[in-house]
């Protein structure tokens, strides 16, 4: 299927690995120009080379730095994917204000700042897509990841509110609720657990996802599976979808809405 993304320019925050990298690769494969973003020059350059290897004709560039530092370098953006985020297991009672602020800055305010920068131009040009990468944890907040869940819930609300600013235009704002995904960060955690327990990594991976009793997929989601939904939402084919929170959660959430 042709997603009609040729001549569209995309920016994906936090795109040197994991879900962000998979999204960048999917958009490049559909002919969109891709601007990668990461904090480390070497890793960002390496990600760009990997995409060019996978998609030989890809139009790939990069801006290096955190969101606050790169906003002035974005230029005209047709597709914004707010993917940058952090997660870790946390003890709610032990987490201070500084750590809460870090979660808010990375998981929520990066999306606020980028959207504020690019949305006016999209509205002026008459076309645009903003896709927020949230999580099922924003709906069913885990007790051991409360800051992550709270900031992802806020991202869902942000997308819904921004969509109301696009009324009557060809600009849309949507949010993807990812489920347990075997991203690079999750893989590192699983490998650490396996090493500590002296167990094979694959067996540990299966045991970790097996603890999730509501997963209908009964395996980790691959980053490319999240990317496929994002690429569709970024395309003209998704013109009737706006202000929505769409699930790519492997059936983890048990509610119908």
C-alpha cells in the first residue's frame, strides 16, 4: 500500500533506537524525508547509516541534542512524532520532586514544546500530522511506574486537546498507546535480569512477558509493529482519524474503550 508520504518531511524525537528508530525507518521506506534526533552525535550518525542501509534511497538527516536545544533547527515539518521518553521501575515514596520534574520534562514537555513549534506552520500550510507515542500505562498506571504512567496519561490528554485546535483543517493529532514492546531499553533490562539470575536471555524474556496476564498477544510487541500504525496515522490515508488514542498494545488493556 502506498501511504502517499513522498515529499513529506518528518521529525521523530528520540529516534536513534527502539520504537523511534523503527518509526523513522518505516517513514523513510514510504518515501518521507526523515530527521532523526538523539543526544549523542555518534549514535545519531550510526542510526542514520542504518536507515540508509535498509532504505538505500532514504532522505535522512539529523539534529543532535535535547528538545529544548534543537527546536530552532527544525525548519518546516509536515509530520511530527513525539517519541522521546524515559521509563524505569520506581518507588513512589522515594521519588523526589527533581525526578518527577525530569519525567515531566522528557515525557510530556518535550511533546508540548515540539508541538507548539510546528503546529502553527502545519495549520498555515493546510496539512500536517502530529503523532504522540504514549502507552497503555497511561490508562492502566503501574504501581511501580507511577511517574511514567502519569506523564503518558498527560500525553494522551495533550493529543486530544491539540486536535481541537485543528478543527476544519487537514491537520490531525493522534496518540498511539503502545503495549509491552521489546525496545532496546527493555532488552537491556531483560538481559540484566537474565545475567543476575544466571538464566538464558530468551527464557527470561518469555518469563517477563508471561507475568502480564492480560496480554492477548502473549509475547513482546516488536518496535516495527508500533511503527506500522504510526506510519498510517502520519499519512493522508488517515485523514478521518483525529483526536484519537489508538491501541497497539497486544490486547493488554481489558476495557473496550
